[in-house]
């Protein structure tokens, strides 16, 4: 009879995944600091990156070290690149990467797409199907909770509030994201997820083997060291 992975083995896998998440968060902090300065008060992108890192249980000391390194880096060859393409079923996919070797990165991205029936397109081929928004997701525990989120979010400047299947999705313009997040948290409402992301205008239904293949492709892309974020318009 086969045995599953040991507790130590599972912990090693979890630690590796956590390490990869932290690496990507630190990279975003560094890039945001390079782009807009190391003072979070005057750099909205950096404030959001730091909040995301702290929400992922990164220590403040680790964040401070990342900022100090960013301040002392000087010239850095790392650049931001967006790749666009399609997965099975015509699903639009965007991949945001940070890399010091674009040749390596595009080869890895192309391989992940082609291995699972997708293909990389040209710049702008799918980006028009997405818009940049702030998104905060809450778990609902009753009508009163839903009304409270709705009232506070809209008062703070949210564009829309959508409730479905026990969850509430608060949508904001990127510039209003921080104000809405602070207003909700000040009222004791802690989001399950809060980020500035790329939201598709419409979702494409994918099921069965196609959905499994697409999920494998998305997982392969997200596992790449150079990839920061993967966006898609599939309704999985």
C-alpha cells in the first residue's frame, strides 16, 4: 500500500512555495521602489506592494531589508514585460513578468503555453479585454454584513459592489483602492483578498478536460520564477 508524503516532505513543499511567493513580493517591492522612490507615503504602488507582503505574513524586518536593498541597488537590469496569448477554448491570458533575461523568460512562457494547447500572441492581442481595477473580496456572514460593506465601500469611493455565493466583491478605480480598503478595515471588515489587478470584461466558460488543461497551463506559468502575475478570463 502506497504512502502519502511525510509531514516533513509536505512542510518542505509548503516552505518552497512560501519562499517563491516571498521572492515575487520582494521583487515587486524593489521594482515599485525603483519606479517611484522608497518612501511609501509618496509612492502608491509601493504602499500596495508592502501591504500585500504584510498580508502574506512577511515580517516588517524583511520588508525593510528589501527597501534598503532597492535604495542601494543603483543600475538594475530587471525589467517588466507583459506577455499575451490564448489558452484552450479561446481563453485570453496575460502574464506579467520581471526579468533580467527576456530571452530566457519568453522561452519559458512559450513552452508553458504550447505544452498545454495555448499560444503566445502579439502585444495588445488580449489586453483590450482587461481593465486595471482595485478588488477587495469579503466572505459574507449575513445580510447585515453585506449592507455594511456596500454602504462603507460606496461612501469611500468604490465603483461597484457585487455579492454572489456567499462572497462580496468590491471594485474600485486603482486610485481609489487604498481609500476604500482603509475605510472598510477601519470598520472591522478584513478582506480575504485585496489587490490592484487586471479584471476581464467578460468570462469564457471552460469545463471538463479543457478546464483541466487550462488549469495546468496557468499553474505552469505561475510557477515560473520570472512570472509575477497571471490573469485570464476563464470561468473555471
